[in-house]
C-alpha cells in the first residue's frame, strides 16, 4: 500500500514520531548527495520485521509505502483520510 501527496511538514512529523516510537533507520538517502532535502530524500524505517519506505521530492512531497494495516493506522492518527490517494502495491 502507498500513501501519497503528504505535505512536507506532516511527513517530517510522522517520520520523527515513528523514530521516537522505536522504528529505526535502515536506509537514509546519503547526506553527501547534493540534492538531499532540496529535490529528493528517502528513508527506510524498520521495526519488528516490518519496513516503511518514505520518499520525498520537491514536487509530490512525501509518500509512504508499507503494509496496509500500518498505513491505515498512520492515516487515522495523522488525519490522512482513507481514500486519500492510497493504492495497493
């Protein structure tokens, strides 16, 4: 499942709160790239065998890929309506 068109500030807040809740960064788009945080950024978070892939660009803002159950819970907690651009993957 994927959630798309998540505003930058909200996506940043979700990422930060998940890290505070015990998710760990398994992958981070390298700081050494010239476009990090300007045109593109990406993280993979992991916890208990599950992964969430966060991807950001300057045009579409954040998208999050992960299990349906986890993304539904995130959507409910952060006010992302269920029909708001989710698609099955």
